C-alpha cells in the first residue's frame, strides 16, 4: 500500500502539534500502536502511554519530528535523508515506512510530488523500494520513519 497524506490534512492534536499518521488513525477506536507527529515547539511533547518508545529528530525549519510506538506492537527508527543524490529507500515487506518531506519539495518514484510536511505511508508488498529526488533547488530533506513489528507478526496500518 502506498498512501499520500497532504500537510493540510494532518490532524491538529494540540497547540504546536500535528499528527501526520497514526495507527489506528481514529483515536480510541482500537488499541493505540504508534504515531508520527510534527511539533513546531521543540519543547512540546505529545501524550504517550508509559510503555511507548519515543524517538525525536530535528527537521529543517525548527520542526521536531516525534515518533512513538507501543513497545509491544512496533519498534521505531528515524533517519533524515538528503534527496539531492537521488537515493533509494528500501524496506522489508513486514516493515511500515513513513516518508515526510521537510524544508521543500521531494519527488518519490518520479511521480509523487511531496511538498513540505507532506507524507507517504508504505506498507505491505507495494513498493519495497522507492527512489527520492529533489525536483528543484530547495534544501529539502526526507525523514524516513521505520516501524518494525515487535514480534506479533507483520505490522499493518489500521486506518
């Protein structure tokens, strides 16, 4: 599965905190597994259960990326990639990946144009490898958020 999430559709969670993606994406519908949020205030932290793993990464423009996962559901990892060299992002079939453009525009697979704070969720077997490219002279970056299953079988997004 490949799903593009535009910045203007991110859910406002609190002042200075927008939720890019979460599983489940409807709060309190099913047990919480993970979330990816953008914090405009570096000191801000959104609420998370005590059993959660939290990873934070500074992005261009003074934004902090917050990634939290229930330790019994998923293991999170974050890296920030420079798309100027046209790198590729590879993932395993049982891994869920969220790509977030930051500081400018990024072209994914030469067909999906992500503007600043837009995201793409990748899961399942389509696709396992995506190319990244900076389509203009901006200084954009791509946050690559990886969620690995924590031993309960393949990880899936619960929309």
